C-alpha cells in the first residue's frame, strides 16, 4: 500500500479552505431561484399563478371585510351602496341576525342551555379521547360510546327529569348536523366491526351475507339511502308503529357508513400478522376471546386514521339530509338566505361563505389530527 | 356411546367447531329469512292499506310531465319508463364527462404537487386542501346559486362572435348537423383506429425482435387525426352549423348546455379531481427513487424514464383507488336532485310523486346504481389486470 | 334478479293474505296530546313561520280548528313543514295526522294514493307570474319561455298539458322545494313562475321587488285545495270534514269568535243551538266534546274570519273572496246541515 502511495506526485495533507456556498443558492434570493424561477417557463408559471392567487385572495378580503356590511336590520342594509359607486360586499348583518338559528335550528329559545351543556360535555370527552397524554382512555371511550347518547337523549329530547320535551322537527342547524354525524359514527363503528369480522369469517353463509351487505350499501348513492329511510322505512314497520323522521335518517346514515367502516376495519384486520392469531389459538383462546383481546385492540389501533377519515366524509355527507327535508347547518343557512326579509345575492353568498368556512375548518383540522395520529401510530410499528 | 375410551373427542357436542359453524349459519339464515318476511309482510299490508299495487306495471303509463334535458325523444306523452331512461342517460352523460375532466385535472394537479416550483406546488396543495374539505353539495350550490346565477339575462349574454352565448340560461353554441357524406369521415376514423391497433402491435414485436424503434405514436396520430381530416375535406366539408338565435324569451336552435348541468359537472369534476390528484401523487411517490436512478444509469433521458419506467409502475398503484373515485363520482352525480338537473334520481323522484310507488322506485334506483357500480368495477378490474401484464 | 326475487317474495306474502288492522287516528292523537299537522315550508297567507317559529295562515288555522275540536285548545298542534315530494308519504306513514298544505284534490289522489280529501278550504286555479319588463299580458304569449315550477305537483302536469294544447314550446325548470323555485325565478333562471294563483300572490310578496312582477289573468286549471287524511279511518275523516263544515256553518249563521258566547246564551235559532252544542249530541258523534264548535270558534273564529285574517283584502295578499264566498253570496263554499 505504501509503495503505491509513493507514486502519487501530490498528496494534500491539510484540508482545503471551506468556500462559502454560491451567493445565489442561499438566502432568500437562492431560495427563490431554486423554488420559483428555475427555468423561464417555471418563472412564467410562478408569476401567473402567484398573481392569480393574490388577485383572488384580495378579492375575497375586499368583499368580506372592506366592502362587507356589518350592521343592519334587513336586506336594505345589504343592497344599499355604503359609499358612492361602491357595491356592498358580504352581508354579515344577516349572519349575525340568524346566527342562533344556524346553531340551534328552531330549538326553543329558553331550552337552548341544554344544547350548550351537552356541547361542553361532548367537547370535554372528545378532548380527553383525542389528546394522547390524558389517562383513562378506556373509561372515557366507554362513557363516550354509551354514556353520551343517553345524556344526549335526556338533555336534547327531554320529557324526563322535569325537562320539557323538544320534538326532533325543531332541531336544526349545527346541532342537527352534529347529532346526525356523531350518532351515525357511534352506531356504525360496532356494526362495521361485526361486518368486517363476518367478511373474514370461515363460515360461507356468514361471509357471503356480509359481503353482499357491504357491497350493496357501498354500491348505491347516499341520497337513495336517505330517500329509502324517509319514505320506505315506514312501510317496513307494522302498521301504527311510527318512528321519528330524524331517527330514520340516522339509521339510514349509520347503515350506509357501517359498510364503509367495515372496509376500513377489514384493512386493519388484514394488517395483523398471522402469528398473532396462531399465538392466541396456541394459548387456548376461543374465537371471541382471541378477537376481543388480541386482534381487535391491535387492528382498531391501526385503523384510527381510517376511522377518522370515514368520519370526515360522513360529516360532509350529512349535508345531504337537506334534500329529504331536515334543516341541517347548510339547509338552515339556505333557508335563512331565502327569507324575504333578507333575500339578496350577497346574502346567499355570505351564507355559503360561512358554511364553507365552517365545514372546511372542521374537516381540515380533523384530517390534520388524523395525519398526526397516523405518524404517531406508525412509529410504534416500525421494526 | 359405547366406543372405546380415548378415541372419543373430549369436546362436547355443542362445542364442536363444525356443529357451531352450522348452528350459527342456520341461525343466521333463519334470522335473515324472518327479517325479509317480516319486512315484506309489513310492506304488503301497508301498501294494501294505502291502496297501492306493488309491481312495475305503472311504468307503461303516460308520464304527463316534461323534462328539462332529454337526450332521446321525450314528451309529456311518453311513458314513465321512458322518463326513467331519460334520467339515466342524463346521469351517464354527466358521469362520463365528469370522469374525463376529473382525471385530466387530477393528474395535472397531482403532478403539480410534485413540482419543484414552490408557487405551483403550494397552489396545488391549496386547491386540494380546500376542495377536499368542503362538502360537495355546498360546492354545487356555490356554483349554481352564486357563480352561474350571476351571469346576465339572455338579452345581455356574454357573446363571442354570434356563435357562443353565455347567460343565466346556460351556454349556447353552434350545433353541428352532419350530412350523409360525413359517413365517409366516420369510416376513415374507424379504419385509422383499426390500422393503429395493428401497427402498434407490429411495431412492438419488431422492436422486441430487432431493437429498432418505429415511430408508432406519430403514425397513429396521423392515422387517427389527419386521415379523417383529409377525408372530411375531400368529401366537401359535409357539415352545417345551426346557430343559436335569440328569439322571444330564449335562444332557439344551437346546442344548449343548461346551467344545472354545468354546475353539477364543474362541482363533480373539481371535487373528484382533488381526490384523484392525491392518488396520483401517492402513486408516483410509491415508485422508489432507485428506479429513476437505475433508468438514468442505463442512459435513459428524463422523458423516457417517466414514460417507460415511472408511469407504468405508478399506474399499478393508481388504478384501483382511481376506480373507486370513478364510482364515487357516478354515485355523487345523484346530488343533481338538489339543483334540479334531471338525472336518474330526480326523474325517479318526480315519478314517485306522481304515482306514489315508493317501494318500486327506490328498488329501481338502488338496482340501477348497483349495476352501474358493478359494471364500472368489473371494467376497472379488467383494465387493472391488463396493466398488471406490463409488469412482465 | 334481485327484483325478481323480491317480487316473488312479495307475491308469496300476498297469498299468505295477512290483513292489516286500521289504526284509529283520533285515539292516537288523544293519547299523544298534540295534533301533528303537515303544512308547507312557508307560504304567506297559508302556512308561514315567523322568526320564533310561530305559524300563521289559512292552512295553519284549519289545523288549529281541528286541534281545538279535539282538545279544546287550538295551541295543541305541532306543525310539520313538508315539501311537495314528502307530503303524501308523511301522511301515509303516520308522520302527520292531517295534511293541510295547499294540496290539490284530484281523483287519482283519492283513489290510488291511499288518502282522502276532507273538503275544499280554498278554491284555486293555476296561474302564471312574469316580470313586468317582459311586456307579456297573456299566458298565450309565453311561447318559448322558460317556466319555473315545483316537481311532483299537479302544477307540473297542468303546465305540460296547457302548453301542449296551445301548441307552444317551453322549457321546464323544476325544483323540489318551493323556495328554490322562487329563487330561480327571482334570479332570472326562468321567465315565468307558475303555481296556484293564491300561491303566486303569496310568493310575489317574498320577492324583493314586488311591484316589478305581475300575475297573468289566465287560470289554466281547477285547483281545489283542502285538508287530506289517510284512507280507511272514517271517524278521523269525519272529524276533519265536519270541522271544516262547522267553520262554514258558523259563518253562515253569523257566529263569530267575538259573539259565540253571547250567541250560545241568547240565540233562539235552533240551528245555532245545534251548532254550538246546546242541542243534540253532535260532538259525541265525532268522538269529541259537544261544545266542540265553541272551542273551534274560540281558537280560530269562523271560515270568513280565517279567510279575512290570512288572505283577505285587508292583508298584504289582498285576495277577494270570489269563488270562496259562501253559497249565499254566490260562491262555492257550502256546508251540509248539522242535524
């Protein structure tokens, strides 16, 4: 080795001095060169798209804030130009006037505290479930799945403990949206787990029944399911037996999303290594003990992000209930914008703007949470 | 019972797996049959109590109402069955056009999200994150009730050269009317497509045998596009245009695209494209970087690397979820009922109101959508298996 | 295949011949303590909720009258807003007890729809409304127009018949909900808005520029609007029907909300005595108290009062009594005698 080295004419023994990076590859200018203007075509695209975006965003700000109408008693405020030659923008006065209706629907004014109490309990339980550091997850979960519906029934529907009964056709707005979405998901989770287990069952009849059930619900649009729930379900029941319309819709939504839930859970079941099943069987556990104690806890943990995503699409899909005549958040905003006291082009636009903002904020934050959970859970499974 | 001790299984009869499995399944069959009988029985009773006859015979009755957009001849004198077909065709129209647009837009945005350019990348992200998280129905309302309704009345239409008019009644454009001589062009197109098929096959075989590359793409382009154009011009441009003319209340003649269709089509395409772009992005990212490096090492340039190495592999990841997005789009087109586009659910709803045949109509709805779903998914499975062959 | 299977099952079940029992609506209503009444989602003068969800209108007052007859209290009504698509199913499924939602009485609805009309609370006809700026003064000049209407209604069918009969072309733009139809008309999606003429006057008031819209003189159909009940429940049908007749009879005899107590005490007219329950057991026959008409009058007043209060000339709608006058004044409202 030393011999060959001797043949080399020059060997550097000290490090060469470090040169600074080329000026135009660092700092703001470098970043811009790299990311905005690498080639002329790219530069053109950057300028065009960037310009368009800025123009659009300014348009929204101008409409919502600069030209927005914040105070007023009726539509007059939103159609009279505030200054000479200025078109009035967003009609916030309308949103303000109808705000309570958007949240509670036609829920009686003096009973609205019940909704508020439930909302606080719901938020508290949800936070305790969602934040990983809070202990007693199992108990919170059980309270959430079993306790909350009972509390919701007592508080919202009333009729017991001296609370006045509030019929469901008075429910509306965000309240109704949340009730449909949350009860839909709470009902569809156990059903979905059963269907997923059934689809992987070794008993052919059970398996084919579950496959048929899942594929039928997944193959039809939600709107036909809702029509079925609102029109056909009463025909299915014995005469004289009557169910509440909202309840029927919730059943329809739950059946529909249970099929999707089943497919999500099935993904989790498939991800469990065969060794887990074999180990459980070797320990002498029967099917249900194996499933409940070994398989499901692992499988459900893996599919938490999937469940959250199913919830997001269910939440967005609740808007469809307005087609069958329930006044959900979007439905009540639409109805409000058609009120003769407020009707104008800007009223509708502001209503839809608020609706879009609320749905977006909700779905976006939940999906961020789902991605966060996915990352958190993924680390546990890396080998 | 007097068998040799030890040969007998220690598990009791009721705990025997086969017995249990048969028992559970028997129970399930009984439960399902009981449920079906219970439901049918109630339905029959309820329908009897309401004087409704179950069955499909009402489909041959006269509909009596008109439909805003019909692709086949339809009038108030047509039957309910025809009305259903009109609705189904309208659904298929918006679904097919929506799928095409959503695919193009979705691939574009998906590639944009992988761009090195910050503005392109983040504007694509902005689009995806906004569109995905707002309910489709709301987007449809926004298109229909704020964007399209803000267009001027027919008399003040935005116009382009007396051919295209855009108003709150929709987009009017010239309608091509083909003369019989146009059949030659159709024949040329058919010949071009068949020839392309054989030429590409021959070219691939020759390339595998000899390694020589035949410009199959350019040749096919010539055969499919240039040949029909030449024939079309040679046969004396056998086409006339019917121009839309403002007459009384509305435009008469020409091809009208109604705003309900536009709103549904735009909302569906834009919404689904956001999901497709995510699928495309995931598909491209799923192809390991080593593939690109290996291709470069083999001396392939950027274009061929993408075309021959990356895309075929990415497609295998992309196609299955893409199929389910196509299904979603088709099913979501039923939201048309909320904005008054006469799709399958909308016309069914009208018939339901005129006849009261709730059970039959809901069954027809579900049956048709189910068949559409099964058709699409079996087509996509077939396509998927073809793409798999590319693997080797 | 699936459909075939199901129809086979349906057929089997049919041959099994299971008979359904008819439910007694009146007992259900009494047990529940409120009357569930299906109304429109907002039609000024007929059924319209205000900000606090207090309902007013002719259809609403009819529901109150029925509730008053049963409970003696016109407030014991729960109003269920329904769109045109859901209304009949809501009634048939028992979601509402009576449908008082400007619904047209037709033969097929009586015979095949599983329901029965209990009377005609308002004689109406289908009309057209257009923007004044179009300069149209007759429905016969509407050739080529876009027409907005509600889907699943008789209006939709009459419209098709009318344009066909007069050899005119048109473009129908139909929506599920009334408010969507009006919004589409207001925003210029169509030139013409068509529904029952009373509805036109009512909906016109919801437009931001009322004075720019005009209702055309033509009436193209007969639209007798009235309350609907489920078929095969005669007791309930009678109660609803005779509530309507009692409202008419009270007007005919000059018994009003204000003077009913005085009439009961001092009137010597045997017809008034029978109406107000002083003579005979007419209320018992319906399954309610004998002073049922007193309760109705206390809650809503007679038919004339209901009409004047909600749609009459003194209201914003300003509709003349016209064919809705009593038979004595040359109208069509006529009640069989109570005896």
